């Protein structure tokens, strides 16, 4: 009986470990597929590539950021953040845009996020990003990564879900700094709000001032429209 129990536990161990692994853990082991003839092709925009991708020898030239149909078409190899150097942020503001994944998961076998980034300067950055499966995350860099709202993506009814792989899904995503609060809004609903003390401080942002931007996970293909900053 003891031998049977031990054998059963050993057989289940890999499954148990996988179930307990934090969301995104498997993504860190994935290889980002470079985009041919990539680069940043929109005037005034700059890119900050994730440190892990840089260690693998990748750069912004392995992703593509182009103007298209009144907006942008972004295809990523490595995960990175694009910053609009013409849109400096200070005090209270809202940054918003509409993101469309024309073919959900067309460059990956599971959902990858994309969204709005704020406070980009000197290694700083905070972003709210949606997945096409109805979940979202809020994360930051300073320059080391930090998490808000837990390690796993959070489900919310406001976040749209694709009907299935290859189907379109659109999200309107915004980040708002107002008084002592920083909020993440998706499709018109506030899905998360944090006091500035949770966002600015040791190991987090130096300030919520900086630049407006767009955050993209690796291996994504998204169009972005109506990117704007309002006071």
C-alpha cells in the first residue's frame, strides 16, 4: 500500500507543480519569434525592450511598429514598451487607445497581453494590459519588474473575450492618474484602482510623471487606434 501511494504521488508531482506555477511562468521560457525587417517606423516613438529579451540578444529591430490606417500596426518578437516622446505626462491625465487583435492568438498558442503604459522615463513604467480571454494585468518596471493585483491575471466581465483562436477581439484600454489614485480602465469600466503609495516608492515608480506609451507582450499582432492623452 505504501509503495502504491508513493508511486501515485510521484506520478502526480509534475501535474501539481504545473498547477501551482504562477501565470506567465511558462511564457518566460518561450522564444520570441523575430519579425523580419522590424524596427520603430513612427516618428517620435521610442522602444524599451524587456531585459530578458536583451539578454537573449534581441532588440526593437526584432519587432515592428508602423503607422497604419490612422493608427499603428504592431507585431512583436520580444516583449517591449513603445513610448511617445512627444506626449509628456504630468499631474492628472488619462491615456487611452483601442486595441484590436484581428486574429486572436495567431502568433502564439495561448493569450498574450497588450495595453497602455504610463510614466515612461529613466527605466520607469506602469501598464494595464488585457488578454483576449477576459483577463487583465497591471505591472510595472523601475527598472526591475513589480506586480500589482497579484501574480495571476484577473478575470473581469468588462474585458472582452474572443470567440476562439483566429477570431477578432477589441479592447478599449485606458490608464488614469487623478489625485492620489491610479486606475486601469477597460471598455469603459474601472477594473482596478490603486493609491499612489502602492505605485510610487521603493522598488516601484519614481513618479507617475513621464511619457505615454503602449505595452506589448512577445509574439503579438495588434492594431492600435485613437491613441491619445487627455487632461
